[in-house]
């Protein structure tokens, strides 16, 4: 016997299917789907950019400028994500929101899908208004007045 299939008779004359529980599909009739996942090895060495950045961060003026820029980007990102959450909660589509502020649909789509969006203040104000919100300036506790004074001569 060259090979035994699901319906082939075995040498003693019995069917290969005998004794199999009801509902069990023979292996030959099953469909198998395999998902391969590539696991990227962890980077153990720093890249040239990582090393350069680390060296630059040792400079107090660079570190201060970087922290200020990072805070600005994080604030913008937080606002954009909050507007997108409000849009989803309201059930409005990105295209519908774009139409409401008289912008092209791709403008709003890119705003909500880019990793680091950089919208104008005008765009944020118009989006917030359509969603029933307003943009408000709030003083950060513990910060000075922001006014510069001249040192005494």
C-alpha cells in the first residue's frame, strides 16, 4: 500500500475513518493557515546618531533647547490626539470634519494620522470649535510671569 488516505481501506478491510469521533475532520481535508512573525533582534550597539545625540545632550544649552522643543511637540501632539478622540466620540468622520472647517479631507486625515503633526493654531481653533470645544491658554503653576527684566546697571 503506497499511502493511506482518509477514505482508503486498510489491509484488514476496515475503513480508515472507523473509530474517529464525529465532527473530526481528517488531516487531509483540513486547511492550515500559518502566520510567520519576524522577531527583530534587539539593537545592542548604539548607532552613530544615538552617539551624536548623547554627546549633544551633555551640553546644557542643547539639552535645554531640546527639552523646550520636545515639550512643544508633546503639547501639540496631546492637543491633536484629544481633538481626534473628540471627533471619534462625536461620530464625525475625518472627511466630515474637514468639510465643516472648509479644508480638504487629506489635511484633516494627515493631521490625525501623522506621527508628529504640526498644525497651525488657526486649524486647531477651528477644529475645536466644530467639535464643541475651545482652545484656552492656561498658566503653568510654578512658572514666572514670563516678563524679562533688565539687570541693574
